[in-house]
C-alpha cells in the first residue's frame, strides 16, 4: 500500500481549537443570536420565586442596580394556584447583550430567585 492510500484509510484527525476560543460554528451561532435582537429594545424577563411580601420590590431594586431607569410599573406579577410561588415579568428597555447577560447572571444567583426565563 502506498503512503497516499494509508492517509485515505486513516481516521480524520479532530480539529483542535486553542483553549479559550470557541469553535467557529459556536462563534457564528453566538453572532447569529446577537443579530436577532436590535438594541435598544423592550425585553421581558420572567422571574419565579417563593411568595414573599417583599419579593417583587426586592427583585425590582436588584434589577435597578443594572438598569437604573427600570420602572416598577412595567413589572407584572401572578401567584401559583397554591400561592406558594410568585412569577414576575419584568419589562425592561435593554441597551445591549452584555446588559442582558449581567441581569441574568445577577438574577440566577439571587437567593430569592428559583427560575429565570
């Protein structure tokens, strides 16, 4: 068998990407997602947690640390059938993907929050 025939039969080597750099397809996917949103834009964020008297006020104050002009009148809330959980919808005026990422990171690490969508 010749050397060129050996190369045809050999399994293809995986494409290696330097650490810290996403694969090209991953980069393209992220860029494509970013292009779906045109900033600034109105953006709803759903937040769920155990029902507490201060849940909505506390979450609104936390969001206001990132979105200084967040208006609490743009927040709606509802309770589960049993009343154990409260769901909030925060309608914010997002100015960038980085801002949305910061909000999601803050909310997902907040001790009162169970779920963020």
